[in-house]
């Protein structure tokens, strides 16, 4: 009866429990503790959970009868059985509570034999890591159970006792309140997909910790864990519709990592460590979009000087030839020539040559435009005019220097002035800009619809199908949700509503197909649809078995894939 009450909180909840799905306590509901790594993913067998503590542990439900999964979110699992429900719900960052039929055997063990000691202590099943860093204990009484983490066995045991005394059904109902923010959709399968996207958004939301003083977001709790610059902005586009105050926290958390010279690193961890490169400058766009939901001018006033300082750093440090077209940092790693661009291994960078980059220049022009709008909004007209001029200058340079009239496309440019000729999704990003010549827009749309180049089974390939390097490895052909969303927005800005809606529907179809098959939201997809995401390359061939510690294959329950799919689902209704 209680399971039916829980299901009434929201219809069409996600109900697929498959390998790799994230399962953890969300910062939306309270404190998180990312450094503990007490985060689980669904196992391949039954309803097992793999906890990604430094010494990984399995929680297994053995001899469990067949049942029907009713709810499978990032913090609630409900399975109906004839003998009684199986429920697992995160009560807090350190405690998982639930119910299970008395006939079901529950086991807690280390993944590796040398992980640590497993022993019984009175009613507790204890796993204590070999290095003494942590302990996880399982406590069970009749059909109730609690699993708890602690830095010591005593701490974990105390938490488990408190967890066992809690009302697990009330805890589950509390975790479900987040989904009340999602709109109703006519198509139940689309609504289920939307709620799965909300689940991924929620589980990848974290609370203040370490050097981060408010909510923040991560691409994925496992394996990436850290806060990333442009990812965080994409996450806000959907979170604005759920809780714009938390979306602002995501942005402020990134802004607060700014260094004295203005640079904002592309990744930051809660311990304060960060990278020595930046990422695509889309923060001003994110701040403006958030403002449209909150109308809090104090947030604009906080952000404006930081945005000016950051974009000024980009212009001063990433334009070596001083032509108002920016160049990404190029790295020595052949598997990741330009992590700064976000398109790590794109064939655009195979020659390891410095390039006037289409995408970087577009992002700078766009963010300069938004800095101008923000300055206008807070009454700094002089600053607004200065940044509007900068935006116009960069736009003019993009159209005059990066456009290939013969190909009808925008390309990166070598330092000698020649165009690179590599057709990549970056060439469509000038669609985002004001003042795009109409004939350029038309030719871009024509190329987008050309099956020899970009009209693949699932568009848009990050590298054109006509390129020799086209394949399934990350930015060398697969579809990414963020670039599809950028082109979708660009098409709408150019008045190409029909083409934009078609792209959104094709993108949703792709995500839904593989959610229904694998139960997760993937990082990227084969644009030819010859292989599923689990068989795509990721800086090398995929591993035979899914094990992110041995090789990071296509990430599952990836935050921006979920957030931007949610945006398109909501915008099409």
C-alpha cells in the first residue's frame, strides 16, 4: 500500500534499473560529501549497487524473486515483489535505508579481495578498508535495513542505527518532491524520459563543500566528480526551470574560482585544486539566462566585473596574432590535443597547430554581447557600449576571415591565413550570432541537411561524415547534446524554427532510444547509429566489461546530456 502511495507522487517515473546508473544523495536535499566518494552505480545483476569508495564495495540482494521496477531514480529504487517491496533510498549523504522481503539475502563485500576486512560485529556486517580510511556497515532487522558510511566503524554503525529507525517511506516521498517541478507531457514515454533527465540533474547536484561555498554541479558523480566550467553553464539551462536560485549557485560557484589575473580554470575540485587551462566562455550567456528567471539584479552586479575580467583574460591570452580571433591552447597529448576547447580529440587539432578557432571566437563574441546586455541592465552604459563594440568587431572578423565561400562553411584558420578545411560541428556555431548574413545561414542549413556531410542517421556529427577521420571516438564523429543544443538555439535565432524543431526531435529520439535500451543517459552517441553508445570508442576502443577504473568509456547518466534533453523536451511542448 505504501508503495502505491509513493507512486502517486508523480506518474510515469523512470523505471529502468540498468548497469551504470548513478545512485547517490543529492545536494538538492542536503549536505553532500564528494571527497568520501560514497556514490553508487547500478550493477549488471539484479539490484546490486557498486559503491565507488576508494576501496570499492558491492551491496547485493541475493535470492531475490522476480519483481517489477516501479521507480528508478538517482536516489530512490522501488521494486514490487509478491513477498513485499524492495526499497532503497538515500536518507543522507552517508546513509542508505530501505526494505526488503525477509527471504532476500543481503550481502556487503569488497570488490577486490585485498580491499579490507569483512566481519560480523553483533548485528552489523562490517567492511573496514585495509588502509583504515573508511568503513561501511550493513544493519538489518526483519524487513528493514540500513547501509552507512563512516570514517570509523563506530561512526558508520551509529549512523546505521539511526537509519534503521527512520521512516523509509517518508524519506522516499521527500526525495520525490523534486519531480513535481517537471511539466506534464502528453506522451507517457516522453514524460518518463523527461523525469529520467530530471533524476540525472538531481543526482549530479552537490551542496557546499571545501572551497565551494554554495550548490555546484558536476558532469557526473562518477567518474569525473569535479566542477567544470562550460558544463556548469549547460546544467543551468534546465535547472533554471526547476530552481533558478540553485542554478545561480552553479554559476556563482564557477565565478568564485576566478584567479587574480582573471582566468577561470576549466575544472575545480572541492580541495581547491584546479587545472591550468580554461574552457569555452559561455558564463555571461548563462548569467543572463538565469537572470531572465530570477530578475535579481544583485546577481548581475556580482557577476559583471568577474565576467569582464574573465573575457578580458581570454582576449589578452588567447589571441597571439592580435586579430580578434581566438586560439585554443594546444596540448602535447595526441589523445587530447585541446581539452580547453571542450572538443578534446577533434581532428581539427590533429596537426597540433595553433588555429584561429571558429567556436572560441563565436563564444567570445556572444559573451561580449551578453556582458553588454548585463551592463545595460545595471545601468553602466559606458561599459555596455564598450563590450557591444568588442562583440561587433569579433563578429565581423568571423564572417570576413573564417567563412569559405566555395564550401559555404566556417572553418578554423591557420596562422598563415589559410583555412583548415576540416568540417566540424564548430562551423555551425556562427548561427548563434546577431548579424549573420542570410545567405550564410541558408548555406549552413543546406550543409546541415546534406547526407554526405552532416545529415547522418542521428545528426549532428561532431566531425562531418565526409572527413577521413569520421568515426565513433568522442569528438571525431559522435553526436553530443551540447553541440546539438547550440545549433538548435542558433537555428532559432536565425528564424529557422522548422529546422530547429526537427533537430530537437531527432535528438530526443536518439536519447530516448538508448535510454529505453540501457536505462541511462549517455555522454555521446554514434551519429551513424551503427553501434550503441557502449560500443563507441573513447580515446581508444571500449573495454569488454564496463569498468570506469580500468578505462573510462562513454559516461553514463551524464549531466549536460540530461539537462539539454530536458530543455528540448520542455521547449517542444
